[in-house]
C-alpha cells in the first residue's frame, strides 16, 4: 500500500505564493491520508491520547474556519471527534469546502501584514483578525503537525505510506 512521495511544491517567488503553495500542499496531503481510510479503523484511537485519523481532519476543518472565517469554537477538544453519523467522505468533503472558503478569503489578501478579511458573520467584536502572514504561518504549522500524525495513524491502519 506504499505510495510514492509527492515532493514539495515549486511556488512563485513572492512570499504569499510560497506560503500558500506550502499550505495547499499540506492540505492536500492530510486530506489524502484520510480519504478512503476504512471504517471503523479511521475512528479508532491508535494511541493513548485518543487521537484518530478522522478526528484530525475534523479538527483541521474547525481550525481553517476559525482562522480564516472567524468562526467561534466553544470546545476545541471536541473538534477532535467526528460525529458517529459522519462518513469519511463527508468529513473529507467538509474539509475541502472549508479550504475553498479559506482560499477565497486569502484571494482578497493583497497585503500579508493586513488583518485577514473575514466575511459577514466572521467578524468577532473584541477579537481582531490576525494578519494574513500570521494566519498562513499558523495554518502551515497546524496542518503540518497534524499531517505528520495522520501519516503515522494511516500507516498503523493499513500500511499506507507516502504523500
């Protein structure tokens, strides 16, 4: 089940193109780790912390929506669990939709030092939006960290490796 690694992206020369290229690379990698993973193993905790593959992608969906759309999350720990009725395909689709929405916001960012422009309900009084630079760097760190977890969890499930 091993697959060939996809090398890091060749991006444009600007800071924004580089950051977005690496973030999209990580987003694609983590979604691919979950896509097609078998039930019930995709929900089964393979480590003492209770972390499971489907929960990681569910969590990243919430992070994308919080950072780029300004959505509030009442219980971050709860985001690490997908609902029992959610299929793998539904969680993957929700993640990809969140990424599309986040990218639409990022498309409006012409200055990385400016706050992320949050659409409509994404404005949160008393909590200013982070700069686009900070948001991109944070999402690269967050997605990369959990992509590494996903690599290990998927390999434990069915031996699948690679990006």
